[in-house]
């Protein structure tokens, strides 16, 4: 069964109700992983790990407010519509 195509010819993202909701600390996990693989990692791994642990131990809504160390757009990792939207040149 094929997915519906949008006007631009790419497949449309599933309706928001049916998309899995990302974990509230998903952006912190991505920040930690990026701190491990980035070229300029010096001094970023330990703070990213500390913030990830704080986030995982916190109650929902009480996540750390400190800025992300590597990623520039944390909403891209927390918004299901953006996470699961097809990217140009990539088929699902």
C-alpha cells in the first residue's frame, strides 16, 4: 500500500494523531550523541551527559533549562511532525 503524495510529489507525513510521540529527553539524547561524534568535542561530553542524566531523572515538565551544547534546533527532535516528515531525497 502506498502513502499519499503531496503536491510536490513527496510522500506526506502521517497525521499527528498516529505519529509516535518522542521521549521528553529526546533532544538531550541527541545533544549527547552529537557531543560524542562532533569534531570539536573538547569539554562537551561531560556537560552533555550531566544534562541528559538530569533530564532522565526529572519529573515531566521539570527538565533542565540549560542550553543545548551541540544541536542548534532542539524542537526538531521533540516535534513529531518534524521528526517523521520525509526528507528530500530519502524514501521511506
